[in-house]
């Protein structure tokens, strides 16, 4: 899964992570702490071609600091904060309930339905509950989310974030749950 995520590092990874090698270690540790049962993996012939991570809670600040130490050493948490502070300026809190933390398709599989398959699996797994996610305001995957019932519920912009990423900010997208019968 780490290979899929970092096959083509994203704009935010390049802008805010002290190093990509450390980001790989950071990600492995964050996922280990989160618990692998929250992940869905798409495979083709034994090759991972995409994955999703849906969680009720995500990674705590303490777990994030621990993962940063694994990724970049004892000073890792400080290095991550020093490099990533513009990301915090556009952070949008998500509502309680399930959150789509990550959805990735291998670069060679984008546009082939892998993302759609994974997103449908996540939607099915939340049993009609409201599902939320945050993403860059210019993420091309927004169209995928909108096709599956997500709408923008909030947006936060900041010039420092835009200078680093080229995107104005981040958006909160929510897919409403079914009404109880």
C-alpha cells in the first residue's frame, strides 16, 4: 500500500513532508498504530492496485508524533511541524462518524474504476451512516466523490498553503446517511 501511495508523491506530501523516504516510514507506522482492519485493498493478480482507509477516529496527535519519530528520528515531530505548518492553516475538522481518511489508486490504474470500486466498498461498509472526507480544493478525485453523493460542506483557504501546493485550500465533503426507517 505504501508503494501505491508514494508511486507518485502527491502535492501535499512533497510540500509538507521533510523527506519522502521518511514519509514512507511515517506512513507505515501511522497505519500500524491505526490498525490494518480499517483498510480495504484492491488487488489484481496479487499486485496492490489501490486501497482505502475508513476510520471513526484517524490517527491521534500522540500516534502522529510517534510515527514522526519513526519517520524522521527523535526530532521528527519538530521537523514535521516546521515543514508542515501551512497544512494546519487549512485543516477542517470532520464530523463524528466514519471518515474516508485515504483513497488511493496506483497511477497506472487511475481512471480504470479502481477508485470507484474502493469508494463503493467504503460506502457499503458504513451501513447507511453519514461519511465525510477532506481533500485539496483542486483534487481531481472530487468529481468521483460528487458522483457518489458527496457535497462540499466547508472550505478553508490560506495563502501560505496555496504558495506551497498551488491549491487554494481544502474542502470538507460529506455524503449524507440514510434516514432511519
